[in-house]
C-alpha cells in the first residue's frame, strides 16, 4: 500500500538482481506486509529491517545468527541497554523507554525493545505466531513479541547502533495512542 516509490524501486532491483523478488500488497500496513511475506517464505530464517536503515546493518549477521545458530526462535534489535548505541530525540527516547516499561509491567514480561524495526524468526515460529497477530500496523512488533514471550518461545535481543531518521514519517502521538489501544486489547 506504499505510495512513496518503494514498489518501483523494488521492481528495478528485482529485474537487476536474480536473488531479489518483489511482493506487492495493495493494502497499507507494515505488519500486514511482513506477515504475508514471511508466511509465503520457505526460508529457514525470515528477517527484516526498516527501510530507512536507521539500524546499522553491521548487526544483521548477528541478528540472523542468533536464530540460525544459537537456538533462539526470535531475535529482535534493541536500542536500549548495554551495547546499544542510539542517537535520537529526547522525546522519542523517553516514549520508547516508558512504553517498554509499561508493556513489561502490564504483561509480566522482560522485553527489552518492542518497536525496533529489526527482527528475525525461525520459519516454524513465524508459521505458528503470525496467524495469531491481529494488528497490521506499527503495533504488530509489540504484539508479535508479547505473543512469543507469553507463549514460551525463546526470544533474544541484539544490541544495535540506531540513528533516528530526520525524515521519519512516523506520527509519534498517533502511533503511541494506537499502541496503547493495542496493549489494552491484548490485556
């Protein structure tokens, strides 16, 4: 459902590179797109990173290895805690930390970062969890991690270097309100 030229860029790359494919999903929603792509994949490990590349790609091999080689079901990037290097506004830092604390308090979990757009899953985990995730937008990440944590899946967090994109299209207040509604629904 993107209207920003992403589809056209993907089509060009798919024509140029034999190992690149494009899946167009006309309805908007990052969570919807990731769920559909991952459920149609036959890869042993499925992964993604936000397209703005706020997360430094040097952590990508470690992210995948955490699932492929270390026995975890899910690996997620974390911008919070030891080893992470984060450059972002104070407002987003406070909101992020507060949101993670609220989520852990409400659900008795120990998640480190629920919104970092940098995740990898084992295919079996994706096949079982993704049909349960109801949100198709930004809350998708939190819902996926909560279902995994409460369902007994092995979740690990990989510290990342993350730099806020000054051209971000995320509407922080609107997203925060939707996330709070998502937490209430799941509670």
